[in-house]
């Protein structure tokens, strides 16, 4: 049996019985000055591994916010690195249309306890001081990180599905408004792991999972991952959405990035303003094990992760595991395990609510396969239409807990 302490195919947002609900901004808070408003996560990515360092380069990461605010904070990560990460400059700006150009007058230099440089020890993250910069919901930001020397393996998120930009000779370029010094296009996010905003958001939902959440199968540079589509549906209700998906990640087992059990706190529960967590994970564990693994291990894992979420005052909604018939790693034994795990997700009472993603996307003619109109061609992931269906399914599961209507 796979040894686990806890896991989670979930989506959270309310409180366990007997726990006081988190405070919702009332009249007294509404009139408080901007500096006293709470921080809420607006964008996130989780480190998926390391790659070669970029000494002397500046990386202009393009990130897409869910909710806006009057100020931002930038999170940087050296979580998977083996040497101190020396950051020579960090800037943030609103993006001007497509490309690496900033909106004139919006470039801000971030500081860390008042200093313009920072050293992040290996295995750790850091967060900048507040940066006064009004940002609207659904804005693209340019988060530029300049590393003057070789800081060893760089923590990055490999599958960004977003074009960012690199200035090979980055000294003095982090604050450039024009992007002419950034000729190289890259498809990963380097060092940056999150953006918090200060404003009137009611909290955030964390989407926690593997490539299905990371966005594989959706159109690059369009923000059509299902967490992005969920953000569109929750924006009017002032809830942000954070994407903590990692392509290749597993719930119970180590794989691409730390397992879901290992990374739950740092990638989800520790984020600012979290009111809900969506964990849509487990299919890679089934694929990695010849017989799909012990069903009891998944149940044990889900129970543990739900308990950890409940300890933070967060309710959990489980997502069923979606079909993968026709995918190269599909087996009949694995399909049996998937169906049994889904039965437990639906009926065992582990979760506060269930979003039945399996029922939403399976082919009526073959329950082991995704509907052809949702399949990008690999029989595992979702195209843009499939991503929108997942987002709608999750939103319905959240509606009662968030008080937003069906």
C-alpha cells in the first residue's frame, strides 16, 4: 500500500462545523484606508523544478491577475534551489498590450525591508514590501527579475503556456519601460511564485492539481486554463483564483515537483486570503502504478488533506478524476481504480461538496474516454471548450459555499 498521511482532490470554501466564519468586510472595514485593507492572492504559480541559472540576465515574466487592488506584493521562490538566490533588482509594471513593453509611468521598483536587492536562501521563498501600484482585475503584469550572478539551479515553472521575455544582458534593464532589451521569448516563469493585491477582494480560491489544472491542452497566451475561466466567473463577486497546478504532479507520490501532500501548505494553505482550495489530482498516481495503486491510499490521503484544510477554516470540495481512455498510459486496471476512487469521492463523505468533473466531460458513448469535442487529441487533457466546462462545474460546486448563486 502507498504510505500517505493525507491528500486532496478538493476545492474549499467555507468552514467546518463549529468553526467561526472568517470576517467579511463590513462597513467599518469598507471605510478604512487602503493601507489597512487585507492582502489577497491574485496570481500564483508553483515551482515545478529547476533549470540552469541565468547570470546577468533579466527575466520579464508576464502574469495575468484575477482580482485587482491599490498595491501589490511580489513573491519570489528559491524553494528548489541549492544555492542562495541573489536578486539584483525586481520591478513590476502594467503590461502594454502584447509583448514586453510596460504602460508608461507604471514601472515600480520593489524593495525587501527597504533594500532594492535581496538574497533568498535555498529552500525558501520571500515576499517584497508593498508596492503602490493600482492594478485592475484581469490585468497583465510584467514582473522582472534581474540576477547579476550564478545563483545555482533556478526554481521555475516549466509549463507556463504564457510567453515571457529575457534580456540576456539585463544589468540596468529591469526598470525599462520599452521592451527592446528583451528580444528572447521564453515559455516558463522564473523565480516569481505569486502576486498579492491589497483591496476589497473577498478572498481567493486555490486550484490545486496537475497538468489538467496547469492548463495543458488549452491555447497558449489566451488564459484559457480552467482556473482562468473560473476567475472570469468569480470576478464580479470579488474572489481571486490562484493556479497551483503542476504538469506531471502527483497527489501521493513524488513526481514533477513535490507531491501534493508535501506542497499543500506552501502552495495553497499559506497563501494570503485563501477561502477555498480546489484539488483536482490523482490521475498521475494511477498512471504511475501498474495496477493503479491501492484505493484505500487515495481515501486516506484525501482525508488527511481535508483535515489540514479544515484546520485553517477552509471547506473542501472534491473533484472526480476525469477519463483518460485512449491515452498511451491507460490500462484496464487503472480504469477500475479510477472508477473506484471516483465512487469514494462521490459517496464517502470526505469532502464538503463534490464537483463531478468526470460526469461533465466523459463521452456518453464510452465512459472511459473524454468527449471528442473536449479532447485536444491526446485523450487526457482538455481543449479550451473542455476547460470552460470544468470551470462551470467547479463554480456550481462553489456557489453555495461562496454565497454567489448557482
